[in-house]
């Protein structure tokens, strides 16, 4: 488990990661860093454990994110290009090292400014926006179960435990990726949660929403999310970042 500093100049956040109860290695990664005085970068990365090199793919993504600098103000386009750059680097490394061929990762990246958030996403990590005490799922899981949900064949809650949720339709490490991206306004007091599937696949949505909206500190809510996921089995690695807009 890792507990981050509680503030990033002006934004309060808590970042936690845990190996879980059943995995031998932790292939989840997270990042929190200021890019300038007003823009902050947050990311969660999930190395794909069903393929060789998931941990290495997550580390490649983390290294590139740590070196990212702002260039202009079209932040959404920059984040999409950033995922494309990570994707190319993962593929190149896999082509050089046969043992890592077909390695992959999922990632959700967030840029947070004073009044707006920009995001890009590939795979099944998630971003939630808690506004006026109501959690809103911003991202869409890029897996086969979510496609069934989009076609109204199963409910959103059924996605959590559906056997096809483990089959990603998009991930870093593929030849042709189509990252999702967007932006939305944020207000003082809003909370944002980035998490890997070690959180959202285990916690029923009502329980997840209940924890996010409790009248408790960021520390307490973040720790409760992690410990509740472990209580529900801890089948996967866990990474989460919970932050509050000042």
C-alpha cells in the first residue's frame, strides 16, 4: 500500500496501490505530478496480467508519462497523442524482445485545471466525477461486456461480473488503437476517482457510490475503497487516486 502526500500544491489527493489477495506481483501503476502552476497530471495504469510483460508495459507507460510536458492548450489531443506514443513504445519493445511480444496495458489519464478536466483512456481503467454528491462514470470500459451493455443486452452492474469483462476490445500494445477522450467542467469541492479494475470489478456500484459520497476525509474514503475491494476478494491488483477540486 502507498499513501501519497495529501496535497499537490493546491489539490488534495490520496493515491493507493495494493497487490491484492491473489496476485504474485503488482502490475498496476499510478502517477500524480504537477505540470505547471495550474495544470496537474494524474494516471492509473493496469498491466495486462493474462499476457507476458504486463508489468513491463505498465512501466513503459509510466516512464513516458513522467517525461510528459505541456505543449499548447489542446489538452485532449495531447493526451490522445500521449497514449499513441506509449502504444508505439510498447510495441517496439515487444518486437525487440520476443519474451515480451504482445504485452499490453490499460490506462486512464487526467489533466486537471482550475475549472476543467481533460481525460484520455484506453482499456478498462475508470474515471468517476463526483459532482453535487452524485458519482458520474466518465469513461466507458473497452471490453466485450461493455459492448453488450451498450447494446442494452445486459445492465451496467452485470458488466462487473460478466465473463466477457476480461476480454478487452482496446488496449495499449495493439497495432491499431482508438483511445477515448473528452473534457468536462469541475467545481470547487468536486471529487474525482481514477481506478483500475481491481476496484470497480469487485465493488457493486451502489457500494462504490456510497463510499465516494460519505462525509469522510479523502484519506478515509480512499482507504475504505481499497479495504472493501480486498474484503470482496481482492482478486486483482488495485490502484486508485482520489482527489478533490479546491
